[in-house]
């Protein structure tokens, strides 16, 4: 009896030690309310950062249109400027001639036969002065407009680029923080599974304890929370993940859609392996879809193309309902009727990507 108690104490101590190694507290290593609150806060940060980033990208697109208009105006000004400068130069020469040839104007006035003729000569002279002065001012104004347009173009581009970079950095930090939480959850699940395995293998544990530990161990089966790589920008992210997903989907009806998956994962902050893995669980990678282009068993939707379906499903996985990462809670939401099997199969397939 004493030996039984000692053996059981050793098993429990080992389980506790494993829990401490992974920084876990409490029986069963379940998520605490503090962890839940942290996850909710991170979810809110990711959403606000994503919104800011999308706004920055939208602003860049707006500026791209404005910049195109400025470029067109600059090109128009540059095309007109040589001729305008030539006219300006002619105007300067004409003004110079009239200014220093006042005797001819005086002779014209003296030789006029009527007051009407004199007034006509004066009006003509004034018109020539005003016209040529306006030509010079137009040339100066056009040059100034060209310079200001270029400066505005450079300023807008620099501001938009910086705003997009700042928003991207904030979004990456928020996604990395959420990924660390997911990694801790995966570590907790692995620790729980290992601790339960000690109980299952222990000769001193009771049948009831072994049965409970076996059930808990099965539920705790976890995917490896590998580093997704949010520190890269979208182009590098897609270049990194698309070939891996394409290799996984090779030979299936969805072959060649890796770029769609990777781009959608980036846009929505989702582990890029998850949706392809779901397609295996639900339809053997698109080979047995119950609705058109719906390889994920997602609702009762039909999609017009793989791209449309991928974007819709990955967007949903990135929302608060699923959190962007494979977890037991997400599995229970996505497939409540067989969450344990669904979870473990997704985890196995994700490890292949």
C-alpha cells in the first residue's frame, strides 16, 4: 500500500514537473481566464493593426491615382514649356523694341489724321504690352507649377510609403504576439499529453485515472506551432509559403493554388498551412467536394473558383471565431461532431507542409 502511494506520488510529481517546465499552472493545464483575456486583447490588436494597414494601403492606392494625374500634368507642362519659353523670349524682344523705339510710336501719333486713329494706336500699343507681359508671366507660372507638382509628388509618395511601413510593422508585431500565444498553447497541450502519458503508463494509477488521462491525452494532441514568419513583407511571405503549399497540393484538383493560399493567409493573419490541411480532411484536397469549389466543408457554400473559395475560407479562419491558428477550441467550433479527430488530422497534415 505504501509502495503504491509512493509510485503514484512519483507519477504526479513528474506530471507537475512537466507542467512547470512549460510554465503551466493548475490541474489539466487548461487555459486560464488570464490567457483568454490575453488572447482577446491580442485579437483586438491584430484587428486594429490590420485595419490601419489596410487603410494605409488604400491611401497608397488613392495616391497612386493622384500621382498618375500629376505625372500626366507634369508631362503636359513639360511638353508645352519649350514653346512657352520661346513665346516668352519673343515677348521680351518685342517689349524691348517698343521700349527703346518710342520715337516710331511718337511719329505714328503725330502722323495720325484723327483722334480716332491716335486712340487706336495707343490701344494697340497697350495691348502689345499687356499681351507680351502675360506671356512672360505664363511661362514663369508654368515653371513654378511644374516645380511644385514635382515636390508634392515626392512628398506624398514619401508620406504614404512611411505610413504603410509603420502600419506593416505594427501589424507584424501584433501577429507575432498572437503566434507566441498560440505556440504557448501548443506547448501546454504537448505538456499535458506527456503528463497524461506518464499516468497511462504507470502501474500504480487506477483504471479510472488511466481512462481519464487517455481521454485528456487524445484531446491534447497538438500541431507544432512553427514560426509562420510575419516579419517578412507580403511578397516575401508569399514567395516562401506558396511553393510549400503547391508541393503539398501537387497532383490534386487544387494543384497550383499555393499563391492564393499564401496571399490570403497573409491578408488575414492565418497560419498558411491550416486551410490546405482542412481541404485534406474535408475533401481529400478538393477531390470530393460536396459543393462547387468548396474543398473545406465550409457551410453550404458553392464558389465560382478555387481562388474565391480560398479567400472566403481563409478570411473566416482569421476572424475571432477561429483565431487564425489550429486550436482545440477552433476544432470544436469548425467540426463539433468529431473535433478530436478533425484536430489531430489537421495537425498531422500541417506538419507535412
